[in-house]
C-alpha cells in the first residue's frame, strides 16, 4: 500500500522516496533527488528522502546522516512495505533487481531501477509485467542517452540532414577491471552479476544504438575472459578496488565483447565493450556514418558533438558543436554553450524525467521496455557466442 504524495512548504506535493542499495548508484540516485529543486524547480513534486536500505553494517545509517533520510534499515522489505514511500530506487547488484522490482511494483511503488534490470531478459520482463499490472512508472538507468549532445545527435538524425545511416561504431572500453588484483566482486559472478561486460557496459551501448538508430534485428558476437582468476575481496568494496593478497577465485563471466549488429533500418553497427582495457578510462562513445554526414561523440568530452554535414561526400569537414540550451535538458544546468556537465548531472536529468513521468502518468526517458529490449539483444549475443552464428533478436 502506498499513501498519496503529501504537501510540502514549497507548495509542491512531496514524493516519498526510498533507496535500496547504497553503493555508487544508490548515492548517485539520492544526490539526484536532492538536486532536483536546484535544476527543475517546476516539477510538480519535491522528493522527500524517507528510507534507505543496505545490509552492509553501517552503510544505510551513514547515508541517512549524509543526506537526511528519515530512516535507515538493513532490510529492503521495510521500504517496499512503507506506505509513505511512493518511489523506490533499486540500485543493488543485478541478481536482486527482479525480486525487489516485482515486490516494490506489487506494493504500488514507482520504480527507478538500474540497468541491466536483472540477469537475463526474462527478469526485466517480469519487472515490466509487475509495473504494468500495478500501473506504476518504471524508469531505467540508461544515463548516457540523457547527455544533451546525445539528444542533439538524435535530433540531427531525425531531421534527416545527414541522409541515411549506413553504419556506426559504438564502444564502451574501460580499465576498471584491468588490474589482475582487482577484487572479485559480485560483478564477476554468474549468480549475482549475471553476464559480465555484456550487462555492465554493452547494455548501455545497445541502448545508445537503439535510441539513436532504432531496433536491432540480429547480432553475431564473440566474448573472451582475459583475466580468469582474481582475488576475493577482504571486505565490502566496489569494483574499482584492489584485493591484493586475497584468496584467488574464478571469474565466471566475460571481460570482453566484440559484436556486429544488423539494424531493422538496414544499418550495420559494430559494438565493442571491455572492462579490462589498459589505458581506456570511460572510453564510451559512438561514431555514426550516414550517406551525407557523420556524428562523433565521446562521453569524456560529453558536451561536444562532432558533426559532419553537407553534400561534399569527400573531404567534408567535421565541426565541433558544443551542447547548448535547446539540446536535451542542457538549459536546466547552464545558460550557454560549452559549459561542462557531469555524470551526476545525467542522473539528475533521469530523476527529473522519472518524477515527471509519475506526475503525468506517462513515461519520459528510458523505461523498462528499453531495458527489456536491451536485455533481449544481450541474450541474443550470449546465444551467438554459444552457437557461433547470427542470432535474431526477439522483440
Ligand atoms: N547507470 C550506470 O551508469 C551504472 C553505473 C554503475 C552501476 N550501475 C548499476 O547499478 C547497480 C549497482 O551498482 P553499483 O556500482 O552501485 O554497486 P555497488 O556494489 O557499489 O553497490 C551495491 C549496493 O547494494 C547493496 N546491497 C547488496 N545486497 C543488498 C540487499 N539485499 N538489499 C539492499 N542493498 C543491498 C550493497 O551492500 C551495496 O552497497 C548495478 O545493477 C549496476 O549494473 C549502473
């Protein structure tokens, strides 16, 4: 049971928020709710931090002190059962997304849930079905599509000036697990993480490809494990931490993905993702080639979009367009082009869309359907690795 949002001194109604899992993403979701009134003062509701849950001793209490949650608990069920919570962030390891998502939706809570939403597409589908049954909104953490320059890229593609997209490259290369002493966290286990770099990074790449270029028809993929054993962590640490001297254990999922995608439009895409690329730090981005132009974007220069457009075909130059008011939600953060936004700002945009979708009872931004479609493409990639051939992506 959920009680309706109540009034607040700002005149906005208040939206009771709970956060389940207060690691990196739990903090990012919480900060985003806190910052909403700074950037989106006209939202119909103001987020009120009701409760935070995390089983690691002291974590939830520390977050309650830091952000002002009214309550801290080690049990996520305390949040799904709380009538004064209307919206729940699910920012736990992947294996818990389905159980918590289905329970929270069943209790009438709106969900803001992290990608990849479970271990397999069937998990995301179950969360989607529970949300649909309950009539609640379900936003998903595909934050890279929220970058204003990515919104500008989509506008340009939809405007048609570039002609027809022929092919694209999407890459998500990282070194977060490149150190052989990197801790064997839940991310490297089938049971708690599911797939490896597929769910962790390629899920974002699939979402970017779908957001910019449309549906995926078929994939052929190859994966590899380059660091087969890692030390067990000595305490609860993040996937960025080393566990030098820890007892070695097996890595159960892939470090690397190379994949070709055939899109429904006829365009071809190469998608590469790695968590073990020395010297690549958040090298996330895309290059889109079309019959009359091209687009280039790199997350590390998030506000810059490389644009080549014209009718020269050969020797056509590329300009840098700086994100500016009018591109996505840029204007909520800065008044003029070239002022840098951050990763956390992408989460503020996601939170604003989620909160607005609750107020308007219609989705804005990435939804559980996007997560299901991304997961179906990832499942098809895993199947392709098993069979060695092209696999059609279910829809
Ligand atoms: N959108 C993005 O860019 C992005 C980035 C990082 C992670 N993620 C996703 O966010 C999720 C969390 O990743 P993270 O990096 O924050 O992980 P993390 O390990 O930093 O945090 C996970 C937290 O969940 C807690 N937890 C474990 N079991 C729990 C339970 N039963 N109830 C409540 N809390 C529990 C852990 O104690 C930990 O504090 C994953 O699904 C991951 O794929 C998304």
